[in-house]
């Protein structure tokens, strides 16, 4: 299930991931903080990275300025 819709808006799942990743977090920390399954967080992160809404650094993820605009 995509987290970025054709009209450019994002799903509630994507909003949860971006909100938790306002400070650097691992995939596991994002899953725990968002109460989402790990597989869903991983797939969302891949899509959010492609859209430049989240960035990865040293295995941690952080919401970008572009991502903050979507929350």
C-alpha cells in the first residue's frame, strides 16, 4: 500500500512515520514509536526516501524539511 497518494498527499501511516522521525531514529524505534508493524515502516521509509521526505544517515532516519511540510 503506497504511503504517497497520486495527488501528492500522504497517508496516515506516512504521517506517523514522519512524526516519529522528527529526531533521528532507527527503523525499530520508528516502528515502536508509531505503533506500526516493522514491515510497514520499512516499506514506508523506502517510499519516503524516494520522495525526499525522510533522510538516512548511519542507519538512522530523520524527517527532512520537505517532509515536515507534509505533516
